[in-house]
């Protein structure tokens, strides 16, 4: 494969970070269009992991690091969820000594190693002219780093948290919201049968979009989000009032995994961190559930209300993409090819105010995409504002970048 060229050149594509529905349709869109335009398309395996493990030797078996993509391969995968190229949270600029590929252990021996020179050499060895990373702000931040090192990068935003700066929409978000609404509605029967308060923990490390949109759509009475530290006593009072006003005697709150009590911090499952410095979140739903149960009698004439506690987690991540996560990735893939055909790179393809566009890729590292509490969240009612929707963007809470 080394230095192989077609009439137009070679495009490499990878998927990094968490899996979401919509990745395979994006890979399909890039591949089919690129092949028709005369490019060879290479799928890099396991995000940034495959490219650091590649051995620059024609006799080496690099099948675990990349594969040449054909229409046949991507058509079979394009209707399915997840990513057939696989994924990882590898960060080539910060590879621990214990995670170094075996063939590089004599060359690199620091506790944390920057393998960017190897990545660039490997891309050159493969003959890659353009690189398309699909991922969230972590995966794409390394894409920005490569772009600054001279690699021709065109990026596609993906994350069910919908928090990549510069775009109103990230691949995976619609399916996540759809699944959240479906699962919340399914669990209502249990909450109503037992006259309980239901606490559902959803994704959202720094941004509360996956809690806000389902609540706005009517799936929950209240939601708590990372952007606003809430008072558990106030939340309990509201939920008890909601329950008692409901003829079916139940109420629902969606809790973003990054939410924090007033005076508290994020809750982690352990102290281990991934390559980007993030510890695994989990447990705020359990704490909220316990506190609500303990406090409920205070607002319910001395009677304790039991709680249903469920973490939706990977259930909203798995399965096939919904309609939007089949259509938007198709458009994003073609937008990326449009840029490449024009010789343009260093861009992030985006949706802004209902229209497809592209912005400078470094927006990913220059800002954060969070919910504006003042504009969209009612801190007294712990739920979204329902102000006029006239001329608002499709997903209501737009990126300010």
C-alpha cells in the first residue's frame, strides 16, 4: 500500500471516541462519492489507535491498522449502528509507556510519549492526501494538532452530547434524543403503577443537551444539567408537586451525568482517566435518587415516596441510526468531499441555523459549546424555557460559535 496513488489521490477516514449511530452512514457517504471521483479511500481502524500501530514495511501485516474501502464494504455497513472501523480513545500526542506499540518501544521510553512524528510518517507511507477524522472534541482536537503540523484535515463532528463547538448538530444526537424519549415513555408504566418518582441518568459530561431536548419534548417534568448546580431540596419539592398533581401519581426527572449538587462536584466511578484526562462519570443518578427519597416526606405530608432509578447509558448509544442520523451523516460526508475536490482543508463541516456549512477546524479547541442558562434554562423551575420559537434554529439551542 505504501505510496500507492490513484488518479486523484488517497483519502483516509477514521472514527474516534464513543460509538454512536450514524458513523457508518458517514463512512459510506465519503467512500462512495470519493471512489466515484477517482480517489482511493482507506479506513483507519480503532480511531487514532490504528495509525500509531502501523508498521512501515510492505511485508508487515497491517490489516489490523487499516483497510481499503470499497462500495461493497460500506454499503453493507451503512445502514447499521456503531462503527465497523472500530474506535478507541487513543491520543497519539500522549501515549503512556505501557501502551506503546511493540515496534516503537526501543525508540520511545518516556512515561508519556508524543507519537505525532510516527503518525505523520505513517500517513505519508500510506500515501494519504486528505484525512477525515469523525469524532467529538477530543478526537478532533488531535485532528487540529495534525492540521497545524501540515496534514490536510477535513473534520466531521460526532457525539451524542452534541457539544462540539461550531456546529448545531453532531452525528448521534438525534438517535440519542429519540431513544431517551422512547425509553422514558416505556418506563412511565412502572413509575405510574407504583406511584413513584422516576430518576433517569442520561449522557452529558459538560453540556445538558441530551437532557434538555427530551424534557422540552415532554418526556420529563424536570431536568438537571452540568451548566447549573442545583439544590436537591428544591428539585425534590418540584418533583413531589409534579407527582401529586398527576392523576397517575408519578413524576420524571432527567439527570445529566455531569450534573452537580450546589456546593458539590462531578461524580466519577473511579479515579482512572482516559487518554484525554477524563475520568469515567457515573453515580449522580444514584445520589439524586437517594436524596429525593430521603427528602420526599418533607413535601408529602410526612410520607416517603419511593424512587425508580435507571441509568440509560449505552442503551441510547446502541442500535441503528434514526432518520436524522442517516441523513445528516450522508450530507456531512458529501460536504467533506466537496471541500476536498476544491482543494480546501482545515475545515469542520457543520449545521448552522438549519443550513449546512463549514467553519475553521480550530474552533474545536478555541471554545466550548454549552447551554446558555440565561437563554434556555429556567433555574426556578429546573426545566427549559418555553419562549417564542419563531426564527429559532432547528434544534432550538444553537452553537454560539
